[in-house]
């Protein structure tokens, strides 16, 4: 599996040109991309990156990739990031690694988002992977009730749980927030659910990435498949 992730990362690297400003995703697949990018930088490629997490910042620094922020530059050419699920419209569930907020800010600031994954992430319908919803700890009970209401209005339901870190304490995001993971099973209308969740005051962000991915590079036993999104970004 790790080899497939690296193959997808290597294929995305073919899209990178000298002088590009890159969004650097988070997770085990994105980490392969950062490592391969670092090898190209060592060989003379000139790029600058914006990391989507403190973990990716550390990886990029270790690999010699020069970093900047979205305050210093006004756009990104390409963001390369992993995903937890990818549907045929290239809508995504992200946030398994807890970096969804910065990942979405960076993806939205990019001309193109290339999703890299092994092909087990390709699904006919989103929802089997628990949907991460990043929340403010204050007033969590009210926020949970509002999320449940949004779920009901969008025809989905399922158990919700505050994410725990490996040490058993509540998982805290890079932004200082918590994550509620919702086991929904099937999300028939991800765009409507995304809108409903975004309208809840205690929700900082959610893991539905709608209309952000431009292409997906899927590595599997049969080789690599590149799927291009037909609709323009944001649709
Ligand atoms: C982190 C993410 C990751 O991209 C997603 O969880 C996939 O991770 P991996 O490449 O390790 O399977 O959204 O917030």
C-alpha cells in the first residue's frame, strides 16, 4: 500500500515545474510527495511550499523544501494532498489526519488541487469513512445538536464521537479545535450537507471537499489512473 501511495505521489510530481508555488498536503501519501519533492529540490528544482500542518512543515524542512505562507504570496499553482475518500465527481472526505481546516484553506487558494491516493480510497458514494467535523470546544453540546439537525435535514444519521489522540486525551487540531467524527455510512448529497454544516456557528470546518479537487491520481495493482474533473473549480 505504501508503495502505491509513493507511486501516486511520483505521478503528481510530474506536474510540478520550476518556479511553482505549491500547497503541501498532510498524511502518509502527502508525506511521500514532500519527500520526492525534496529529492528534486536537492537536484536543483526551485519551488516554494505552504504546508497544511505542523507535521508537514517539519517534513518539508527536513527534506529541504523552502516554505512560505499565504500572507506572503497571493496564490498557489498546485496543491498536492491525500484524501480519505474520493467519489466519481472528485468530491472528497478529508481530515483523517486532522488537518482539514488548513488543507481546505490551502486547496481553495490553489489554481489546481491534485489528490493522490491508493485506489482503495475511490468510492461510488462518500460516507463509509467517518466524516470529520472540526468544532470549537465551547458549547459543544449545542453544536452537536445542531449537527444532528443538519444531518436529519440532509437525510443522513449516525453515531458521533469526539476524536481521541493515541494517548487517550482529546485530539486537538493545529488550530486548537476538536474533531467530531460522524459515522454516516452513505452521503447521497454531499454538497447540501457541506452547506448545512458550514452554517453552524460552532463548526469551524468539515471534511467534505466539494468542487476543490481538479484531478485524482489513483495508484492500484493495475497501474496508475488519472481522473480529471470536468466541471470548473468551485462548481
Ligand atoms: C489529513 C488528510 C489526509 O490527506 C487523509 O487522511 C489521507 O491520509 P493518508 O494519505 O495517510 O491515507 O485529510 O487531514
